[in-house]
């Protein structure tokens, strides 16, 4: 049976690490609940677990919800289809500020990624607390944003990737044909903690519904610049075997691409909310935008 571990904060607003986490055998339910509580409080949680097995990776993922089988990225194969492989040698990268898959009607609620191959230097990942960013807005801006909805579109970054030679024309056509776009509230209330967070990113959000184009661009430019203030940021320098969990409802992240021509390979599991759970209340907020999952 696993024993309780120590949570060490790594920043005043966002980020913590789990110390003395016993990974021998099956993780106990109390340990999984403690991991969940630490993640909800700190939004990003670092586990130093070089011996983590795929079974343990999936056990943690299944505690939070339903692990995703990713549409485009490769995975570990039979029995481990929910563990996605993100490998720079295959051209996979995430060097942009984004919520994971916010173009879906019900995006993943938690993502957890383990470092399997790292470059000699570089390859850090940064996260921004969108709850802290929201809290720091003026009361007038909070009132202005209430009830607004924005379009999240997969096609926007794919077009940029094609122009920069990151993806092939064939893959671009494959992705764009799926027309993955979704309207989400600009401000989401976390279904578990109750905290409000900004739900926008410069990668996927194209415009705010109902605003004149110039007004939409100005508001989004202000919000993106506001969120990038360093006091809302947590940066992790990976050690081989580290796994980082983050709350996809309340943070955006960026995997810095500064290590070419070296390789960076990560194993990732993203988790969807189970039907009928408190975590699924995100869907209720979609009704304000005239959309449901």
C-alpha cells in the first residue's frame, strides 16, 4: 500500500512537487485522492517517478476520469492506447500557449506527461495560472467579460504550422477536414474548486462572439498580454522520469522548443470528465454560449 507523501509548493500561486511518493506497487485510493487534492490546490503538480510504469500512469489517469485515445498522435500500442507519444523526432511539438484541445465541446480536464527522452539542455515547459490571471483583473474588466464567449479553432494553428513547414500538406488537410471548432465562455468557473479562470489562448481562440472584429482583437490582445505576466507563471526544468500533472481547466502551457537538433520524447495521458460527475459541470456552462457537448 502506498504511503502519504509531502507536497512542497514551488511557487506562491502555481506549482508544487510531491516528495516521498511511494511508487512501489499499486497506488492506494488515499494516495490518489491526495494527488487530486494537491493538483486542485496548486494547478500543476510535479512527480519525481523515474520508475513509473504504463499501468501506474493509466491508474492515475483513470482516477481523474476517462483517458483519451488521441486522434492524431501515436501511442504505446495494444493495452496502452491511452498513453500518447509526443516525440520531437516525429515533428510533434507544443511550443505555443494553449489549453489542451480547447476546440472540443468538452476538452480534457487533466493532462499528465512523463519525460522519457530529454535534450542535454532546454526543453522546459511553462504553465500560466489562468485563475490567478483572472483574479488580478479589475472589477470593471471582470464585469465586461461576464457572459462573453469565444471561438476555439484547431485550424488556426494548423495553418501556421503548414506555413512554417512543421506539418505536411496531407496532415493539414486531414486535420482541417474535421472542422474542430467550439464556442466556450471567456470566463469559466472551475466545477470543483469554484474559482473563476480565463479560458482563452492565443493559439486556438480566433475571436469573441458578438463583438466587432476590432473590439474582439483588442480585448483578446489585452487578455493575452495580461496573462503573460511572470507572477502567474511556473516553469519546470525536466529531469528524466518526471511526470507533471496539470489542471487543463485552469492553466495554459507552452513546451519551449529550444533544443533542436536534439530529441525530446514524452508520454502523455489526457483525461476527460466522466459523465454525471461534478467535473463535467463545464458542460453546463456551455449552455450560456448556446452550445452543449
